[in-house]
C-alpha cells in the first residue's frame, strides 16, 4: 500500500514539475518580444502554481482508481499495461499542448484554447504563414517532448511491477477503504480550487499589468480544456439576416462621433470613483433614501437601463462599454478581454493611477484577469482583509468595511486617481448587520444605502471632495416584487454623478444603457473614446436615436420612445410587447445580437 501511495504522490508532483518547466520554456521561447527577468520567472511560477496543482489532479484520477483496484486484484500486469497506454496518451497531449501554445503565442498573443480547432478544417490556410522547416522543427519538438514526458512517468511506475496485492482480510480491506475515502475529498477540493465561492479559473493566476507574464502563468492544458464551454457552447451564432440587411438595420444605432456641447463638470481632470452597487436597480429604490437624495444633489440620468442581469456581464458593460450576450460571459474569456477597451486604460494614458476594490473573491468569474487586462494596476480584495473582516458577509467583506477602504484610497497618495469599486452586501443571502425592514431583500439594500450615504457625508468634509466625481450605478438589477424580464421597469437602473467636480444638479431623461457611461464620461473629460465601439456619448448631437438594449438568459429586450419589447429564444417568440412597433424592435434587437456577436468572435483575431 505504501508503494502505491508513493507512486501517486510522485506522479502528481512530476506532473506539476512538467507544467512548471513548460512555463519556463514558454517564456524563453517568446522572450525576444517579451523580455523578462529571473524575478519575473519566479513570480510566474509562484502565481501559476495554484492552477498547476489543480490541473495536475485531473490526470491523477485514473491512476488513483487503478491503485484502488490493485489493492485487491492480483493481475498487476494488466494494470501496469493500462497505465502505460494512459501515460502515453497524456504525454502526447501534454507535448502537443506545450508546443502549440508556445509556438502560436507569437501569432495569437493569447493562451491556447479550443479556437485552434477551427483551423483543422482548413489546414492549407493554417499552414500558409509558416514554412515546412518551421513545421518540422515543431514536429521534432513534439516527439521529443512526448518521449521525455512518457519516459519520466514510466520511470516512476517501476516499483508497481513488483508490488503485491494486499492480503484479502477484513483489516487490510478496511484500511484500503479508509484511505480511499480520505483521498476522495482531497481530489474534489483540489480540482475545484478550494472551498471558496469561486472555482478554479484562469483569472486566479493573473497578477501583473504585463499580459505576457499573466499568460505565462496560465496552464495551457487547463486553458485549452476550459475554453470548450466558452468557445463551443456560449458564443451562439445569431445569423438572422444577410450581412447587408444586418448593416442596414444597425445603421445609426451606435454613433462613434462625439461633439461636446453640454458640459456637466467644472474640471476635465477630477479624481473619479465608479461605484457598482450590487443589484441596486430602481425596483428597490424605496429602500435607498440616501441615493434618492443624491439624485437631487448631483446629475441623475433618469432613463438608464442595465445591459445584463449578472455581475460579470454588467461589470464589463460598465467599465469597457462593451455589450452583453444571452449565453456568453465575456469576462470568462481572457483571450477576448485583453482586447477590450477600458475606462481605466484610457485614464491611465491620461496620467491617472488606477485601482479596483472588491470585498469578495476577485478570482470569481475571471474578474482579476479582466480588471488587469483593461487597465487596473492595483487591486484590493477579500484576501487583503483580516479573517474576521472576511467573515462579515457570505460573499466576503461587508460594504461598511470596504466603503471605509474606499475613503482611505481616495486620500492615499498624490495625482489623479481612478478607482473602481464593486459592493457585495446587497446580494443573496442578504446577510447584513442591521435590521430596518422585515423584507430581507429591502433590508440589504437599505444597508448598502446607509453605507453609501455615510461615505459621501465623510467625503464632503474632506478637501478631496471639490475635485472628485463619484459615479453611482448598479452592475445589474434583479427580479423583485413580481417584476421580471417581461416588464420594462425591471432593468431600469439609477445612474448618478455627484461630487465637487459636478458643475450643477441636473436631471437628464435621455434613454441610454450603462454601456454608454464610457463614451459619455470620456467625452466630458476631453478624452478620446473611439475604441468604445458600442458606447454612445448620449450628450452629443450625434446621438439621435435614444434606445436601450438588454440581454438576459437566452433572451433580449429593447426599449425606445415607442415602448418596450422582450424576446425569448427558448420560447422562440416575444414574451412582452408594450409597443405598437414590436416587429421593428424585434428586428433591431436581433440585428444588434448578430452584429455584436460577430464582433465578439472576431475580437481576439484583430
């Protein structure tokens, strides 16, 4: 039994070492365009280790099961033969992944994923950009790598050939069964990546504002396997119209030109804070009196609508001005997110320092990779707090504590600052430290509102207030009090600008989406926003057709001056029509999905 346990442990460690060596080889091969130091190598290995440890466990499952069988079955020769075949397949798979990932990175600039399979249908075109010599060298590298990896696994398996099955008595059987039962949770927890809210994902290893270092830390085997869901299932083709007809329907919907004729701010270089208030749509506005007060004190965009229904989608919509999709989460696609524009990236180029604050697990849904890719250089999250503070909410650190951190960040350092902040207490299970309403949902939003109000009150009495712009909006809204996606009011959200940088209180009733924040804000700051293809400056004369578009799980809705229409793909019909122009809104919504999905698919090909 000892021989079997040592075999599993050594095999597991060997797999981890193989992954580490592959990272170093990846970095060395691509070093000409991406210089690095010895310290960078150590950082890459250290930050990527958690993903390597988790991925290695996947390939230990079959050997583990075979070792369990070998405890009671005398025919070890059959088991060792199965292991030889298995490690041969694994060695070939690893070698192919390593060589392909290392070689293709200079062309793709993102990690190996399932999108490479589409080129197998057109091998001539795929090989057109490289020489036969290039291919032969890679083929030799593949064969040599596979041979070395296979021999390494075979070397570790030699002691098994002389091992003996345990005596078939109750005592030995009980020990064997106990060992199995103890190891099963280790596999489950290890593969999952721990007991936290987030499971193992690529974003957990991102740590640098240099994408090459982040990509180097990513395990290519995990990247490839995890991409199948996102590439094969999540990006749905919406081919409703010919390209010509789609272009005709899209004409004028997303103007990119911007002429500032309406100035909302008294400075073009304020400190900026964007607070994404978890789930705080207008449907729960009665529980947020301080927010209603701030609407009167600042600039309130009274006809703003969320683009999506989930935090990962809404965050991208807000900070990148990029649309949402019914079945696709762009944040979960690192190869796409590193091509997105970002308010943070633009402000960094204008001399701002950038920081993001979140009291939860910033690895959840690849949030870390998205934030770093789009320009945030510093991150504060759950692990930066004490264990007691982390336990103040089911999702992490409660809003009362993180709002205090936000205040400190605004008073820390010099120069212009841009801070993004996601709250979390107004989320199921609605666990907050106060009791105002019997309704636990409203009670959670009241707590968020009080934390917000206290933060603003404190900021008003500081010297930073005069040069600060605080932008308040939710990441998305929620179903509440019977209001669902078939109701136009479900996705209406507050968008409020407050602070000493605001010229005067205003109410703006123009229909818009949260994606329009990027272009509208940057135009007010006198900064370019050409990269934000799907964000509109709603204060510009070029914005001539106000409307809002929203996607939810396998459906979409559109609202304009004529009314509201919601379409569900599961039902394959409109589920709500509150407009005399339902046919036109349906066509427009389908055209938007077709055009934006095409853009998403091509995003990492640019």
